[in-house]
C-alpha cells in the first residue's frame, strides 16, 4: 500500500496556494511528448532515471485516451468498492518522465514546478530526488525545485495514480480520466508571490475603490489608464470608472512590480452584494441565463485546448448565455481569463462531489466527517486563491451533490473570511445554512411558481434556519436536462423565471455531450462500451452541443428563449431591453415583409436608445398585424395562400470579440395577413375500378386492402395511421421512472396491428380500419377518406379511440400518444425537400420557439439531427406545404389544412429505435415520411419533469386532412 495515495493529506511538499499570475519572469513550458509507462497496479520503488523501454504520450492528456487501459464513465457510482479512504488494489498507475534543458540564463535563485491539474494523485521526482505529492485533480499544485535543479539537462518524473482517497471527493457525473491533463510549467522563483485585487464599484457615485494586497508588500501597483501608482494595501478612490459586467466587460490593465518582476493583472470594477434578498452586482439584481459547463473534448477529454475554451465561450455568447457554472470543478485558469474578457457571470465550483455515498445512505460521507475537513478545505483554498482576481467569478460554489455535512461549515467560514466580496453557493444542503441562495435542480414548474411567491413548503425543521432560507433568492442550479432530443419546456421555464423577482435565473444541464472518440471506434463512445458492469450508459450525452461542439437544436431553442431583447406587438411594436446594465446601442434592427415566404419589402427600424430593463415603442414598418395567428385546425382547407409576415431581427451593428457584425441576437415574427383558404371543391368523378385497382385523383389503390400503391405514377406504400415514435431519452424517463415510453409500450403503441374492415368506392374512396395491439381491448377506429380535388388527391383521416385507454384493473391508463399522423414510404430517389412552414431546424410542441415561418430547402439527409444515441428527431412543424423531389425536381407536394408536421428519413422508425449509435442507421431503398397532425411534447424527464399538460398529445377523437399533388420540375422559387 502506498500511504500517500490513501492518506487524508492533500499532498506533501506543496507550496502555499496563490493566484494564477501572468509574470514577466522566465518560465519553461514542459508540455509535449513525455515518456510513459503504464502499470495496472502501482509499482514499488521510485521511477528510475536510467531505464530504456518507455513509450511516449502527450502531456497534457489522459493515458486512457492514448491507448492505455480504458476510460470509465459513471454517473453516481464509484467504480470501486466504497471503503474510504482505501483504494482498490488494481489502481491504474502511469509513470511519466521528461528530460528538459535548463536555459543557460535561468535565474540561479530557485524555481517552482507548477501542475495545473493531475487526476487524481501523484508523486514528483526531479533528478531522482523526491519532491512531493498532491491530490485534488482539478486544482493547481506547486513545488519548490530550485535546490535540485542542475545546469543543462534535468529529468522530471511523475507517478500518477488513477485512484486515491481524493477520488471519494471526485464523484462527479463524468468520465474518470486519469493523467496529467493540464499544463506543466517550470517557473523562475517568483518575487511577486501573490496578488489579491479588490476593485469595487459604487453604482451611486460612479466611482471605484481599488485595493491590491500583494506579497511582498514592497511591490508597487500601476494602472496606467487611470494614472495610478500605489502601494499594496493602500485604498485608492477613483472618482469615475467604468464598471465591469458580463454585458460590458470593461477591464483595466495593471501591473504589479517588485524586484525586477512584473505581473500583469486585469482589473474589473464591480461590487457583488446580497441586498433585499437578492444577488446584486453594481446595485442591480442579476438574472442568470446560464449553462453548466464541463470541460470536454471528444479526443482529448478534459485536456481541452485554449481554442476549445474560446470556442465554448464564443458559442455561449452567440447563443445569449450570460452565465456559466463550472460544473463541477474549477476549470482551466485560462477559461476564467476568457470569461473576464468576453463577459460571463461565473459560479466557480470546488472540486468536491461525494455523490456515490447515496449507495451507503450517506454512511461515511466525507463531507460530514471532520477527518476529511483538511482535505476539503485545501480544495476550497486552492480554488479561491487561484481564481480570486477574476471579476467574472462572482460566486464560489462549495461543491456539488455531497449531501449535508459539517465540513461545509468549515469551508464557508474560511471563504467568507478570506473573500467577503463574493457570494457562496451550495445546493445540496437543504438547510442552505452555508449558502447565499436557495437552489434546487430540475424543479417542476408548479413548484418553481411557489418558490417565486415564497409559498413553498417548509424544508428545514429549525425555524430560524427556515426563515433564513425563505428569505434567500432562488437559482436553478440545473434544469432542462438536454439529453438527446430536448429539452422541452424551456419557454415555460423562462416565463416563470422571469415572472418572479426572487427567481434569479438558472443553469441548463448541460453544455456539451461527453461522447468520446477512441482509436478504432467509429461512433462516439459512452458508458457500457467496454462491457463494464458499473456504468452510467449515455447519461453523459446530455449537452446543448454535440461532442464536436456543433450546436444541437436544444441550444438554438435556448438562444431564442433567453434572448436579451424581446420584440413584441400587442397594441404597438415594442423593443424591450431585458439586459441588466447595457443599452441596445450595439444592435441594429432589420425588418423584412414576406408573402408566402418570399420577400416583398425590407428595411431598417429606427430604434432610439433603450436603457436596460425598459421597453420602447417604435414605429412599425407596416400598418397592422393580423388579429391572431390561426392555430392548426382541421376546418381550414388545403392550399392556403396569401400569408404575409413581418420579421424583425436585432443583429450586432459592429463586430464583437465573440461574433461578427450582423450576428443575430433576437427576432420576432408577426403575422400581418392570415392565409386565405379558398374552398377546394372536389372535382366531379367517382372512383374508377380497374382490375384489382381503384383509381381516384391520381392515386391507385388495392381494391381489397384500400392500400395506396401509386401516387401520380410514383410507387408508394400506404399512408396509414402511425402513433409511434422512436422514444427519445426524455420519453424514456430516468431509469424507466417517469417514463412515457413505459406507458406507451404498456398500451401496445409500438406493436399496433392494422385491420381493414371496409373499402367503399363511390364519389370518394372510404377505407375503414381498426388499429389495435395484440392482447388489449383498446383500439383506434380509423376512417381514411380519399377524394379527387383539382390537380390532386385529398386524404381526410378520422380517428376515434375505442376501448380501455383509461386502463383496467391490471393495465395502466394511457393518456397520450407519441404522435398522431400517417406514415408512408416513397422511393429512395426522393432526396430534396422544400417547405413553407416552421424552420429551418427541427421543432416539437414544447421546443418550437426557434422555428420561424419561412421557406426552406434541404436534403432528406440534412433533415436528420444526428443525436449521438439515435431517437426521434428532425420533425418540422407548422408545414403548410412541402415538396419532396428527386434529383430532377420531380416528385410530390403535400399540403396541410392548414398545417402538418413533417419527418422524412431513410430508415424506418423501428430501425431508428433499434440503433444505439449513428452508424447503425443505414439508408434503405425507401424514404419514410411521417405526416403528423401533432406530436407529444419532449419534456425533460430523463432528469426532470415530463412534457406538461399543455404539450400532451391526448388520446382523443381527431380529424386531419392532407392534400397530395404531383410536383414536377418547376424549379426553385415557385409560389403555389
Ligand atoms: C445532477 C448532477 C449532474 C448530472 C445531472 C444529470 O444531479 O449535478 O452532475 O448528473 O444531474 O445529468
């Protein structure tokens, strides 16, 4: 047993923690190719300096992503027996070694070896001399090594153990990824040991106060832009200063100078205060449009590059995100620099999560065991000291999901004393004793409403603590679980969050899918890939970005829902500035008027300066809008034309560091003229019988089954009723609980059988059918009515639920259907889709804010959303008409009455449902269409509430109509 691995010390030989500083002193970057040797169990004895036979690996990096052993993913479970602080005998260990040359001019008076992050425990030797040990994976550690360095060639050896006592504090829902995964640097011994900037802003006077604590106190501080030079500890009043905020991230460059060393710091003036039960910055309550961000790269794991960090932040800003919780550990320090620069509010979270103790009913939880207090406090201290100079960091989070524990009291007390200038956050102690916020995760809307009105139930027995908790502001630490297709309900959340001042916003779970690309594997890997018994499956594939950082439809929806500018038109056109500080002067407002999706006029809107929190009436470029937008209804007839829409867009007027001029920040659409619905009289002419075929309006039907065989000469299969969809992660609920899929399967919706009872030919063709699963008495009576109309064929589908949908003594009730529509197949030659309706991306009942009415075109392949785990996707809503054509532009046109929902894919729903990875989806010899009246909402039940009643597709009698027309080569831009 190697005692430093299992003891409760944070490390040995480490220097005191201090700020991450940019110094003019010499430094040596030790990243790059290192020698490496893997041991399935820790070897005995030190790392020898002279052996041959080493492999090579990249530092920063994780050996499990570079061909050694394998990565492990668990959500809550420890992948080893719970026996704190002991580790399993099989403790994968990586010996790392690197030779380096000390430059000739390297200062003689010492050196510091700095590791930004090593998972989970390591020992260091320099030139064969043992230097120290450290734990705390996502935290820096520094060692004095000056005494053992020699001129010229030196050798650095690092033994890294995957498991340690520290692992019991690192049970975050993510991959376990051992290795030296952040930078390694050799620094000349600093003169400026530490800097702590205190830069306050007085929103009443517009002045700032600056005090900088420095070690040593002989240093000088200069802020050239403000003409300041002063000594550490001195308080300098600045009569006028521009404040820092996430909206206007104004930074002042400063230098701290001592003994020939210059340290660059960037100062942001801002004051964080809890005032009147709310978190305020610079005197104003904040509202978080936040996301939870893990560090992830599909190839490099948590060894993310600075480019990827910048990309994350640019994407956040581009999608109107204004806050990030660094779930669930302090990020690479460069990330926080970028947050200061680009402007994000940050909750910096400590590297502590003991979630796996749920399996012992929290027996032995380190958070409540004073023996673990030093190790936990060490983590808090290392985070706070490292990150204390970032204006973007306004809240320290003590931990994630570690239950209640006395040690949090220790952490909170130390932090409040060390840094009274920031707020504290911890969600999982239901007394909230150590938190400045009341917070929950995945809270249902009705409970959120109660919290907003402070009428939530009592949660703490102690009346004083309960009164304190009730007076706290509320922040949703996590909500809207973005697993697979979803989250649904973002707009509903936003409405409630914006309604009550106590609710200061929330953080969507989570930013990016944690899929990994491993050598020799085509698809993204998630838990279970290696046949391991304990794993979290695809629960880490729950991000707003796909693993390669492509935005998912969920992120586009979020962008629309949280837009910081809202453009409304009830009596008049109003531009609302939902920001906290800035005006909208950085935006310009463009408008376009379209007739049936084709532009008729456009221009720029005159918008005066709009102060934060204010709405300003502007002159509309058109006279009036339609009284109300017609909802989808069956009494409208196909072929509607003449729809007029006004679209107003707020775009960046100038380039920003995170997006170019022209980038769209917000938009709104107003219907000016509703579609006219010309009555389409049926053309005279009865159904014609020809052998075993019946013909009507360009369709050829099987006389016996009533099945459509050909449509305008194109071979087709059906359409017939379809109620099923390939379940989404959110349909499936959490581990089968709260699962619509379970309810739907119990009702046999995935195994419906179709029986045709009558085929009646006359002026129209009527096919009567009963659709029902084996073993149950519930059924749907379906009547398909086909009738010839001018240039086409109209289908009306009437469905009547029959039997025991309400359940019986032994079968559960089935209250909803996944979808209601028809499914049909057309030849694989159909490859292009043009439509007028919602788009350009997929949309569902409770995730449709980002869809705007317009004309769109793409291929069938482009209609698919490539969820890492395949599931229902790609549906386009409010489609008035769609043209599905082959390479020559010939095919089919489908019209709704007025709308339908369109899905087209090269595989069946059943194939989609069976697929576990993208590559399981193989194009077949058909294109499968779903033409739906509606689909059930998405919800976020994979970890949260299901689709709400408003977005439930109820089991009920319904009628819908579709019109099919031949479409041939008229080319793009054809107005119907
Ligand atoms: C939360 C947890 C996250 C993640 C999420 C579900 O409980 O804090 O780390 O597990 O649930 O994906």
